[in-house]
C-alpha cells in the first residue's frame, strides 16, 4: 500500500448535488488502474486503499491481499441478520482495460460529469458497480440494519486479464474467505434494454468460455528486397484472416433458447420463421452482446512482427480472443488447428470455463421481484454473457454466479458499446437506481 494516494478524492465543491454513488464512482475512475495484460499493469493498490477505507468507515474489517506487487484485492465479510442462510458474494473488480486519450472526447481518467452522465474508463466496467456495492451496503449498515444474510464483499484485482492475480488467486490460496457462500452477483447483468419501445432487463445467468491463444509463425529472416516465400508475416497473415473470417455455426444453449423465445414474444415475431440472428438484431443496441452468444467467436486482437522496413523477420505473432459456448473449448481449439494447418504454432495463453445456471430459484426470484418493484412493467429475461467475469473463479468453490449490476438506462444509449469502448459513460440517475435496487435486494434476500 502507498502512504499517500496518487489520485485525490473528489473535493467538497465537486460533490455538491451528486449522489454518493456518483462521487465514489468518479473517485475510482480517477485512479488509473489500467491492466495491459500478461502481468503488465498500473496496479490496483491506490484504488484498493480507497475501497478499504470506505469499508472501514462502515465499521467493517476489510482484508487486503497483494498477489504481486501492486496487484491488490480487498475482501470484507458483513454479518447478516440470519446466519443460517448461505452467504452471498457481492463482488466487483478494480482494474480497467487501456484507454487511448487521443480517441476520447474527455480525459478517460478524469471522472468528468457532463450531460447528466459520468464519463471515464470504468464508468460501466465496472467502477459503477463497485460504487453501488459500497453505497448499498452503507445504506443498510448506516441505518442500523443488517443484510438478510452474510455478505462477502470483494473487490478483485486483474479481472481484465482473466483474474489470475485476483479472484483466482484468492479462490486458490484463501478459499476460507468465501466459506458458507453458495451464490454470487457481479457485473454485466440487470441493465435495461429497449424492445421496440418497451423496457426489459437482462439478468446474466451464464457466460461463455474463454480461450486466449497466441499464433506464432516462423520463417526465414532476409533482406526486404529478396524473393522469400518462407515469410513468417505472410504465414501469420493467412492464419489470422482464416480464423477471423471463420463463420462459426449457430448453436443455442438452454439460456439462449429461452431468451430467443421471450424476445420473439415481446417483439411479436416468430423465431422459427425469421431465425435467431434476426430476432436478436431487432433488439437494437442490446444485440451488441446477445448476438455473440449464439455461436463461437474468434477475434484477432494483437499483431506483432518485424523491426525494420527492409528486413523480413523470422517470427510473427498474433493474439486471438476465442469465446466458446460452455464445454466447447477443446472442440473449437481442434477446429482452429485444422483451419490454420501445421505451419503456425498455437500457444494457449489462458483458458477458463463457461457457466450456465438455471433462470429460477430463490436468488433469481428475489432479483426479478426487486427489479419489478422499482420498474413494474418491465419483464426480466435471462441471457448468456459473451464475455466473462470473476464468477468463473468462484465457481471452483461451488458458488453459482449471476450478473446483476442494476441500471435503468435510456433507450438510445448503446450500453454494450461502452464496454472497452471509447467515451465510456453511465447516466447519473442510473447509478442512483442501481444503488436503490441493490440495497433493497441485499436487505430482503
């Protein structure tokens, strides 16, 4: 931990008229916790110190865990009213993906507020939920109450690199932190979507598997003017194009089948006639996440090769982000191998399981009921997340995870586009809504 925070909290003048959730979210955004991947990171230490202090102010005794220098997670247990109930893990992550300020209209780490929105890297992924957790728990404790059951409140490091230095580290080395917990809630669910003028909410009940691979092509180093057919960059380029353009077949899971059926009913279309892809496209911006859950995706994300215009390098590398449906990891890897042939090496850099839970049971019913008390006309639908969360790590302890960071959003906001995108932002009133809904859920479930 540092002796002094590198980024100051909001000044009193800045907080006038702002809900505490927006203040905390803005403070967290101002900590540059960029995670570049493969162990390279600015670290979460200062943000973790801030969160630790907020928890201590509530009378809790947070524990701090540093897996590598600067890679800090914070965990605290909140005593519930009924100790006989299984504990609930409520978790967020403190790291964010990189942001190039040249592409943004605001400073990505400035925590700027304009047009009724909070702007900055982490505004939706996921310092908004971190703030909602702190204020929702604070509301309960400051009122002299307790949550309905024990809560394990966790703020993890390294989620944006698969959680190896955060959630996986704690699950593997400190499983006692989660003793008695059977369920968890975290990010990328509970947000509203617009279905032809009707609001609905997506509850994340599953997520795709993760397989990150590196392609390595080798060839002959030579002068750039020579005729060299054994060119590493050419081999790599052919493999990248092949993988990136592969049309993976439609494959529905129990979750996506149910979602497509519900969407068809709400949109008054027949999925059997127009097909699942077309049903999802008609959801508008929500399709940004849902469409990718209907099949495997293989996206090239990084290319590295060469060092001089007139030198043919002997090695070229590419990173591919593969997301499969739960249980399909090995089959997809075998197909990728088949597609690119034997001239290009495949290294699996990281992989993690997919998850899929039933859309039912006590927690789902409580979430649905709480949302509909605050937005009575809006249905709640299950969906499979195209990305992944720290719920993957918790599943190793038998903890069933859901995505529930409740936000009531304007119909024209491209919320999926905010994740890892440019000009990430969240409405201030959505943060207040989330705080209120989350507080009421934790009070009653």
